[in-house]
């Protein structure tokens, strides 16, 4: 994931689109077992936004950090928190 997510800012549009669409498809899944993984994707995306130039990113990708349901839904947030505590 750490090597793939930075490709959302790739110079090549075809690579950028494939990575962005794949990431979005994973984030859209309603599977509660993936909540921890989805949170890790958002963390990696946050790192990319801080470190890479934004003019090579799809504009809607930045919305994932602000508008994604995982950040808003309290029940999902609790599940992520409980999962994180179990993994420690």
C-alpha cells in the first residue's frame, strides 16, 4: 500500500487514474472487516497529499480525506477503534 497509494500523484495519467479508481472502489465497500484497511489507505493518502505536488492528482481524490464516511459515521469509528485496540 505504501508503494501504490503515492501513485495517485503520478505524472502518467493512466497510472494515476487506475490507482485513484481502485482506492475509491475499496473505500466505497461496506465491509466492516475492511475498516482498518480503509483507515490505513486514508492515512497513506494524507501522507501523499503532504509530500507530493497536487497538480498531478485527480481533484476528487482530495475529497476522500474530508468527505469519506469512515470519518463521519460514529458506529464505524467505534469499530475501527476496537479493532485497533485488539491488534495492539
